[in-house]
């Protein structure tokens, strides 16, 4: 076939380094940008096959999110704006790792297995972040699409959530919104204005927010969006990419890991701040108190604020919808207890990785999911959205007011994926409606002190887990050892899990005091070292 001849010809312009092996994971492919040209070309090919397979437009996003600037990566986006299905993650890995002379064989194998009719049209949307390597790498994606005679639309510089949004909008024929950056700005900003403009006694201080853009694409896009907000949110944007380096000493991942504000930022006591990550799909909030102590409001605090707000509105509207919060084992124990015992909300725990949380959240009328790192969103069933809309039309008084507020909140949410801009606007709207300060939000519950460590091992696969990664089933004796150690600490909890990317075992512990959490983490690390084949010397005391 002429198509395969063109693929063979063009693939020589994007040669694969011999012996290089990469794995498509939750974050797609991600490594040093110099090693990715062939991967991008091949993901263009795969996107064409997936588009024909689903009879829909597929997205390809060039980004390495919160990784250093010299890295890059690529993620595929399925028709409803969700992450690509697991079976096609396997195809992505096979295609990326095929040596040059086997590429066509692997391509044909996928076509045969999935019964892809190559006479059908394919449509692919492509976007990229602000990294210096992203322009040439996105061109390689477009080359791949063209090689298999697919149609492409290059959205250029967009956040990852924006491209997810475009794909969903286009495939629902405008049912979710307009498939343009301007359409995205209009939908979100109009919903935000409808919620906030009637809030009584809202001061300029309450409208002001400091935003760390991680020197990335989120800063650029938030700046573009500001006029649409009509002064209802007054953003002071720093780490905006004009001088600093992407993700360097700034951004959501830096703030979360370092438990400190971005470098060089002068925060006044009580000032409300938030940080995006490099591709704007994560967000965390924080502030300094009067004593200069740093306070982080991570994904757990965000999920709590959003889920309790939505539950109150459902009660006021008299809507009997099942709402749940989906967490991972990394969620702070205090948040889980507050949600279950005080707010009487359903809480589900699942494996680490956004795709796992997204899947479980879909089981409920309203599913709120956030990883502790700040990646998350809210999903609503079609039936839930229809009931909310019907109540807006048919009721009056308090029930209609609550239903209208719910409807505007739904319009503010990017249901396709975690979205720092969308999440920020929803949080700001909730704080405005409730008249809450960031300190009052933080005081809803107090986090248990915790510690994360990692232990280098010869083979991380010796660690096998169950119960949403909260318990180990191998090696023998490890879970019993962890249980004994946890029992020595008040409010103790600890689990271990193999890293998805390197031969290390990740250890998480929490307890009533920081000293106790630190000690528990170290004790569990020693148990892992002894029982799971630790290398490089025993973990040292903290």
C-alpha cells in the first residue's frame, strides 16, 4: 500500500535510537527531549489508527508536565477527552519500541488486531506546551499523521486540559462547548461571573489571588483569559515564563514536595496563593500565617472543599444524587475521617494514577476525585446533569437557587481531566459564596504529619500490593512487619508500593506527630530494605 511506503520513507527522517526502550504510563511517554523524535512520529501514526478505530477525533499533547525543561513527553487523548484506553497504551509502547525495520510489521499487526479500515478518514488534534523542544516534536507528530493520510488540526500552544476539552467538544458536536481556546475562556469565565457577581459584600481583597504559573503554558493562558473574567478575579501572576525556567523552584510539584512557597516570592501573611504545574493540570493552594509558617492546601483539601459544597447544594435543592470522593492511599487520614465521619460522604480508595480515580468516579452520580498532588476534577453522570437542569427550569425559591448554583458550578468544571485553571475558578467561586478565607478553609480539618521516603531495590517487581496499594502480598513477612511497626505509633498508618518508573520502593507513613511519622517511615524503610532486596546501603536515619 502507498500509505506504508510513505510511512517507511518518512520514518527514516525520525530514526529510533537502537536499543532505546520506553514505557507508556499514566503520564504517557516522558524522557529527555533528545530521545523522543521517533516516538512523536509514531504517536502521530497511532493517533490516526485510533481515530479510525473510534470513528472520532483523537488528541495528541506534547508535554512533560512538571518534569524539568530539558525533558518532554506525549499523551494521547481519547474521544470524550479522557486518557487513552489501556489496550492502546500497550500498542503505543510496542510502536515506540519497534526497531526501524520492524515498524511497518508492528503497525500492520495493530491494524489487523483492531480491524482498522484504512480507507476511512482520521482526524487528530495536536497541542504543545512552551518547552523549546515542543515545536519540533509536535511537527514530528504532524508528520506521522500526514504519513498515514490523516487530517490534523494544530492548536499550537495550549494547556493539556485545554486540548482534552477541545477533543471532547468536537466529538460531542458542541454539546460540551465550543472547540476553541476562546470558547473555553468564555464558558468558564461566564459561569464564574454568574456565580460570583451576586455575592454580597465581596471585597477587593477577596477577589485577589497570587498565581504561580510554573513558568509554563498555564501562565500564558491565564494571562489570555484575564479580560474574560471582567475583574471578578484579580490575578497577580508570577513565575509567568518571562524570566524564570520552567518548573525550576516553582510550580505545584515543587511546592508540594518541598512544603514551601516558590523561590523569590514575597507572600504577605494570610495572602491566598496557588501554583499550577508545567502543563496546568495540577493545582495546590497555600499561605503563610502570622508567624511566617507555611500552610499547604493540597488535593485532599481541595476535594474536601468541593465535595462538601456540592453536597450542601444537593441538600438545599432536594436532589437525591449519590456523591462520592475518590482518593488514593496517599490521601491524608484526617481528610478521609472528616469526609466519612463528619460529612457522611462516600469515600472510595483506588490505585495511584489519575486513570484509576477517573474510572471509579464514573460509578457515581457525582464523583469528586483528586490525588494529593493536586490533579483532579469532578465527574457528573448524564442523568445527574439532566436532573439539575430540570430543577433549574421547574422549581422556584431556595430549590431553584441551589439548582442554578449547581448548574453554574458544573459549567465551571472541566470534566475531561484535572485542570488547574478550571479548578482554581471553582475553588475561588466556592470561597466567595461561603465568604471563607483560606485560613478558614484550611481549618476544616488538620492534616496528620506524614513522611515519604524511597528505598532503592534491585527489582521493584518483588513488591506486590492489594487493597488499592494499601497492603503488600509479597515479599512474605513484609506486611506483618509493617503492621507491627504501625502499632507502635499513635494514629500510625504506613504503606509501600513499587515505583512506576524506577527500581525504588516508595514508603508513606503518617502518625500523630512529625517525629513519630518520620520514625515510622524510617522503620518501614529498613523492613523494605531487608525483605525486598535493598541495594546501595541501608536507608539512613532521618
